[in-house]
């Protein structure tokens, strides 16, 4: 019994290895190359105008510069002020004489 299981395993292994192995190669994919472009189709009808959304228009032109105003009249010259009173003449000096010594 001990060897019968071993012998059965060897026979199974030899039987499976002797079978023909078939390789399945996938069929290569067919690559299609597009041909030249056909003529353009007809233009479609325009779509309906949307409602409720206002789009601002372009900015208007700048206005012209206004005219320069007139120059105002010159003011009158003011009156000359009055002359103030004159002070009294000062007193003459006394008999004090200052002597500066000569430098050597």
C-alpha cells in the first residue's frame, strides 16, 4: 500500500507530461487606417436666442473738453497807510572819555 500510492503518482505525472501541449496564439488585431476626409456638411440652423441675461455693450466715446472760463477782473490797489509819529531826539553824551591802552 505504501508503494502503490507512489507508483500511481509517478504514472500520472508521466501521463500528463507526455500529452501534446497546444499553444493558442491570439489572432493579431486588424488595424484600420482612415481614408481621406469627405466634403463638409451643410451648415445647421441658428439656435434660439437666450432670454433674461443682459450682456453690456461697448463703452461709449469720451465727451469733448469744456470751454475755458473768463479771466476775472484785477482788484484795486489798496490805500497807502498813514505815517507814524516821530520820536524825540536823544540826549548828547556826557563828558566821559574812554582811553584804550596801546598794545605792545
